[in-house]
């Protein structure tokens, strides 16, 4: 009983500390200490062996993916390729389709392998401009960014995002695993989410809401929007200075397209991890060659990409390390057994287990790193379709992971958009938690039938 209470308490503590802004590495170690002490584990063994084994194994397996992904994102950023894509979407769709334009710009870049945070900072100034002209409530910008960045691009077949690559290691699958059902689920999330977001924005406008920057009255919106965009250009190196030339949009999109094409072609001849490394390296080289005239500060971009990769990887490794300690207590085995033996289709237990663990940790990749080493062998032994298990795992990672303590959600709301959870989180919950979770269970049913 004490072990179960300690497991629950440590999970709640991890969520609480991360929501309070405590560094995830510190929060994970504190939570690991709690679960070790209440679970009857030797504290030294728990930290120096179990925690560090989980930490280093995940780092060993995925750091190069983090590194190349971060470098690719920085190259797309410093060449202004990301800004070129965002501006092209803005000019093509216009203010009348402001919501869809923001979602589309974020989706194009993230499905092409650009870092989430690069996308957020690149698209936000465009979103401000579009929402201002269309007079739409600013508080919906975080939802549009999050929806376009992670809800369907992260879990769709063929995506170069790490959440779609991790399952390949455990199920022996390719990034396109899941077949037509996987594609259908991505389309359902994309279309349904787009409709829901449009309706939420329309309802808010009907209720009298207008464009207004955070903590400012509506009457000040018109005067302050231009000042905000100028401030963004001066304060954030990520934002495009006014008047600066961009590379042509075709040159900007080609590296993204090459990453997707090479990944899913090379995966037929080598491991998915190797294919991802090849595709991201090719994308980096192609971006540098095509946009060399815009490439200023190449070595600085590499250094910043490496730094970003270390931080992102270490944060995820910390969560996986905590999970490795939790997996050693008897209560965790009881928890896993209950999920594996849950009534219903065999895939249901896998779906629920992955989505709960991702929700608890507030990390899709971290949750997968904890859950799949334990669950994959159990479900593989049942003879289930590896492609179905891959897609279910990927979809499950993109549901409860977006609870309020998720790192990307916190960064988007607070650091990028200057909003608050109170004003802007509810649309994110609908689009990136409730709807993907519902689609996950639809996928379980379809994979179980077909």
C-alpha cells in the first residue's frame, strides 16, 4: 500500500513541480527519491543505477536525432526559411483565414522536421499580424500554434518527429507504420480540430471579443500591435527584421520535403533511426546549399543547435530516468498488470498505459521512453500487428501529454505568446488533449476490427 501511495504521490509531485516552473531535471530527481524511499528501494542504487541507466540509455539511443533536428531547425531559422514559409502562408490565405493560416504554417514546418520552438517563434509574429487585421482574440493564438505543431503532424505516418520514430525501435516498424488507418486518424484530427478551433474563435467574436494583446484593453489593440511586432523583431533574434529579404518559398520548402521523402525511402533499406539521421543531415546540407546567400552565422547556428539539443535531450532523459526508478517498485508492476489485462481489445491496454504515462510526465517522447521498453515485449508476445501497435503508441503519446504542465504548452503560452493558462489553455485542451484522445480510442476500435 505504501508503495502505491508513494508512486501516486511522486507522480503528482512531478506534475506539481513542473507546473510551478521547477527545472524538470531537478523535479525528476526529487520525484525519483520519493518513489524510491516509499517503494523500499535502496536510494543509492535507485539513483546511481536505475535512474542513471534510464537516463543514459535514452540519451545513447536518441541524442543524435535531437542534435540533427535542432541544428536543422536553427539553419531553417537563421536563413529565414521558416519566416519565408510563414509569410507565404500569410500572403496566400490572408487575414480572412487567419486561424487556418497559423495552423497551416506551423504544420508545414513541423511535419518537415523543424523544431517546435523554432516554429513557435517564427509563426507568432505572423499570427499577431493576421489576428490583428482580422480582429480575432489574441488568446486563441497559442491554441493555433499548438494544434498546428503537435496534434496531427507529430503522430502522423511518415512524420520525422521523434514521437513517430521511438516506436520503430520497439516494434521493428517503419515511420509509415499504421497504414491507411493511421493516415485517416491524422486527417480526422486535422479536419475536426480545424472546425472546432474555427467555431471557438467565431463564438468568442460573437460574444464581443476582439483583438487585444495580453493585459491590455481592447481599445489599445490597434496602437500596440505594430509596436509589439517591432519589439519582437528587436528583442528576438528568431524574428525576421522588417524589410529583410527572404529566400523564395520553394527553396525554403525543399529541405522540408527532402527530409520527409528521404526518411521514408531510406527506412526501406536501413533502420528507421539511421534513416532519420540520413534525412536530417540531407535536409541540413540542402538548406545550406540552396540558401547560402542568407546563411549568416553558420557556426553559431551549429553551436546553438547543439546547445538546444543537449537541453531538450537532458530534460527528456530526466523524465525517463524517473520512470526507470518507478518501474522498479512492486506497485508499478501492479499498475502495468492492471492495464495489460483491462477488458476490451488487446490494444486498449497499450493505448491507456502510454497515454497515462505521457500525461503524468507531461512529455510525449519521455512517456514513450518509459512505457515502451516495458510494454512492447508484452504486446509483441501476444502476436498483435506491429504496425497497429506503433501507430497506437504514437497517437497515445499525443493526447494527455499536452496537459498544463507540458513543456511546449508552457513555453508557447507564456514565453512565446505572453498569455496565461487561464485565458488560453481551454482551447488547447480541446484540440490537443480531448480530441486526440477520442481519436486514439477510435483507432483502437478500427485496428481491432481490421
